C-alpha cells in the first residue's frame, strides 16, 4: 500500500481505538446511575462524592502502564498489541456488569480497564507520528479527538437504555439519586457498551499500519544530512533507535520536563473536575437528567473537536502562544461559571467551552513533549508528563470529597482560577524548541 495511505489508515485506526480509551469520560454521565444501582444493592450509604474517586483511580493506572505501552507493542507487534489491549478493555467492561458491589465494579471498570487504556494510549500516536513527522500536532489532535467523541455515542446509549423517559432523580439527605426501574438497567447498559467496544477494537486494530522501514538506514542518513542544527540532529537520532532508561531519566531531570509537568498539573485539574462533576453541579441548579446528559454528549464533541484545533494551532503558532490562549479562555470561564449556572442555555455553552479547553491539554502536551525530546525519546518521556493528569485528578477528587461541603463549588472555582493563573506564569519560563 502507498505509504501515505498507510499513514492515513493508521490515523483513522488510532482515532477509532481512542473511542474505546476515551470512554473513561463517560463516568461523569453514568456516575449517578451506577451509584444509585449499588445503593439499592447493599450499599445505601454510597454517594457520588465518594464514587467520583473511580475517575482518578482510572487515570492512575493509565499513567502507570503508559511506561510500557510502546515497548510492549514493538516486541509483540503493533497490530497484535492494539487488538489485545483494546479487547482487554471490552472484557473489563463486560465483567464489571456482573459485579455485586461497587468496589469490585471499580476494580474492573477503573483498574483493569485503565490498565489496558494506558498500554494502548500512546501506540497509535507513536505510529502516526512516524508516518507524519512534520504534522505531529495535527495527527495527535485527530487521534486523541476520539477520546472526546467517545462519550457522545456512549452517553446517548446510557440515556436510551437506563433513563429513556427522562425521569427525575429523587432528593435524599446526601444528594439526588434514581430508584428501582432506572437503576436496575445499569448492568444491561454495561453489556451493550462492552459489545460496542469489541466492534471498535477489531476495526481500529485492522486499520493500524506501522510505517514500512525497509529503507530505514537510507532514510535516516537523508534526514541527518538535511538538518541544520545540533538539536535537530539529536531529535532525528532520538526518532530512530532504542531509548534507554538512562536517556529518559536524563530528560525527566531537565527544566523543560519540570515546567511541562508543573503547568499540566496546575491547569488540567479544573477540566478534569468538571468532566466528572458537571452533572452533579448542574442538578443543583437544573433538575433535568436528559438535558445534562446532552450537555455531556455535546460537550465532549467540543472536547474532541478542539483537540484537533489546538493541535493545528500549535503546529502553526507554537506551544507557548496557544497554551496562553487556552489558559486565558479557561480563566474567564472559571470566574464566570457560578454566575451563569442557573441559565440552561448559557450553562450548556460554558460546559462545552470548559471541556474544549480541557481537551487542549491532551493535545498540546503530548505534542510539545515529542517536539522537545524527539519522537522516540518523547514517546517514553510523555508518560511522565501525563502523570501530572493523575496527580491533578486526585487533587480535584480530594477537594470534592473533603472541602466541597465546607466551601461550596463557587470557592472551589476560585482555587482553580488561581492555579490556572500560576500555570500562565510558568509558561513565561518555558523555552520552546523550533
């Protein structure tokens, strides 16, 4: 097959595989359903503040297995790795539907599913970046757009199966929850979701096509001859050959890495919190389950679409300028969210834009990591950058669990306004490679 077609097929396949990976965002939509189900099955004290902890647990295991995904794929074969890891996630969701309590459900839906997600996450990006080394931002944006769009189909499926009549949750002492006929549909929905994942897994894995490197040495020499600076030569060398742990560790000790990690940790937490809490927060102002589910569906389309836009803008203007733009938009949205939350149409727009900014983090940071450290080394350094998402997600969980009842959402928002502003200050000190 023509190399360009192989590259295009790999980008499409990567996008489809990220439709499976990206359904961790679905937790913001179905958390209330799952919590309601297990409250009816032996855990009446369970609440959504506690069960929201599934989201950071998921990202923790994604972050831990990130380190091994590309190496494992190179050892057993790219296609085989994609197929096994994506089907692993499908099986995890299927098994979770049979679990008798929330904690065993979380083991499969967060830990087992997260384990497979982490192994698979970087592999399609790694393959596509080799096909299109001068369009890393665009192809990364297209692939990780699948993360955002994933929730569109899955959330509408959840609404259709679990609460097709848009019944209202019942107010209780510790929040709003659904009762019998709605909550009992949760296992049925999970089985359909597993089947949906299985189909996507096979299709995406078939389309992934590693770059043909039969003429690798000639191509390598040609690229080396074309570069004009020592840094570019190092990046070309990094894009070929095997990265050692010592080389990766040396990158992790650099100022570039520390700044990328810190900025990501500071500015990504708000979007991660809204991804899980937009429904809980919205129910306090707008008691309409179907409308809030629709916000999640459309909001994650914005999340997906803007990943491509942010990636394109970074290719054109560079990381620092685009990241400042993202931070400025996010800061304005944070500061005004509490003032507009009771107006349905405006709340709809604000959540969509917040999720668009959050999606930018998943597009900009892998791209700038590959840019700073080269494709090969960058692929092994990015898991360390990604771990900032894990830490910021645990921070938002503990804020929601421990402080929300004391300081309320509006004061939590001001905390995140300060963290976003601090990320902008750090961006002044980051020196982006050309």
